[in-house]
C-alpha cells in the first residue's frame, strides 16, 4: 500500500480519511507510518502503561502546525487494524501543546456509510463526558515517564474549529508540497 496515494478525504472538511496507526485499547506501543518506506514502524514503547482510548491516526495529505500530518482520534465500536483507512467525520478538537509546540488532536466518528451508530453525534458534547475525560487524561499523562517530554491539555473546541483545522492543515500541505 502506498500511503502517499490516500487522499485527505472525499469532501473536506466534512468527510475525511484517517490512516490508523494505533488501534483503540491497544498496548502502549506508538506506531508511525513512514510514507517514504510505505511501512508502519514502531516509534517507541510508551513508558507509561496506558491504552489508547480511541483509534489513533492521521489525515493524509495534511500538515499540522507541528510539521506532521493532522492527528485524529476516531471513536468507533471496535479497534481498527493498523494501516487501515477509515472514512470519518470530525466532531471536535482537543487543543494541546507539547515539547514540540502546538499539537491538536481531532476527534472524529466513522462516516455514516460505515455505521449509523454515530449519526446523532455532531459535536463533542454528544459523546459521553466520561469518554472525553478519559481522552484528556490519556494525553495529560502518556508522556509522564519519558524524560524531556511533556503535554499541556488546553481543552476541547467544537466541530467548526475541527473543520477549520482540517482546512488549514490541508492548505499548509498544499503550500509545502506544491
């Protein structure tokens, strides 16, 4: 599979593709897709023994403020296999800063063509508050035992902010790659 050939989505910013790097509830192993090698590499074993609270990946053909593709957590009924592409719809964004700078994490649900289970979820407030707190807790703590690494969670923003993040990351990618 050539990860570079996967588009950002069919109808940005409403319909995005997410390449999954880490399945939900997976062991504390950080995987990253290497687009040049078209392979998934183990980036590191996370020192803090915590599980990813949702499927974690990125929107291809985007460039976020930290210089990487735009990060996304996809809330789904099941863990999604590493390297899979899942059509998704953004519902919010977790604003964060880490040792490398701004590091926003989009929150998304599967597209309605994949499941109707999340059709009622239009904003982050439509998800259980406990799930949102679990996601915040994960990102506040997952780097705690790694020297020189830190995270500051600044809070949630709505679906409009998430869609704006998709578009600005896409524009940044096109400017950089174009």
